[in-house]
C-alpha cells in the first residue's frame, strides 16, 4: 500500500485532487498552529499589567478621557475591592487582608475630621457602595495593596478627601491639570472600585 501512496498520481483528476489536497490541508494546519504558537507570546507581551494588579486611570487620565461625561462602561480593567466586599476581608488578627489596617481604624484617624466611625462599620452600611466615606476607605485600603503604577498611592487618596472638605477643591498638577470637588472625587472612587459612574 505504501508504494501506491508514494507513487505519482495517474492522469485522472480525482486522484490528483485527493493526493494534493491532503498534504496542503495538513501543511495549512501546521502553519496555522505554528503561527498561533508564535503569536501567543506576542499577545501575552502586549499586556503590561499583572493579572492581580489594578489597571486604573490616575486623576489626570481619568478626566482627560472624558469619563465624567460617560456612564456605565468606563471602569478599571481590574478594579479595587468594593466597600461591601472589604467587610469579609478581615484576617484572624482583625486586620483587613494585606493592609495591616485594623478593622477598628476610625475614619478620622486616616482622613482627618471628627468622624469616629470605624472602617468596618462603614463597610457594613446597607448603602456602603454609595457612601462617600466607605468608598474613600475602600480606595485607601486598596491603595495600600496596589498603590503606584495606575492606581493612586494612599497619600493621594487622603489628599483628595482632605482637599475637598467643605467647598475645597483637589487639584492634580500633572498634565492635564484637573480640579475636582468632593462629588468629582466620589465619582472617581466609584470608578476605582469598579462601581458604575
């Protein structure tokens, strides 16, 4: 049988087509598979942010892209944890996972002012995902975990809150310069926690 398969096909068209079709199909498959395997590392290299890291816009980028005028579809690629989720993320020592922050930490001790509500109590509120203080606390904790590249540092989170006290304004001086009210900061915190804006 091998002798017949290795011989040149006869002049009949059906044999010629079948003899040529099999190697082409097999070769095409091999080329596609090889091409796919070569492309896989290339595609993986295009993703610069680790899977567990947050990939959110910093204040200047957030405003420059027009996200304040958009709704619903502009969230972080890997957002921080929502306020209601933080209440379940407490270790045996009573600290929020990977932060070193006690669940009894008061809002005032981190953000100033006189509000002695604990972070944990804020996260237990029925409306925690819409409460400005709970959002600030959640973003603060996430900034301890992921602060840096494409997620604000905790000092920036604190500054945004403190600067917008009363009728104050937060100004980010990186280009483009943005000036926000407390309402704008809360919208940004919702964005950072993956909640709709």
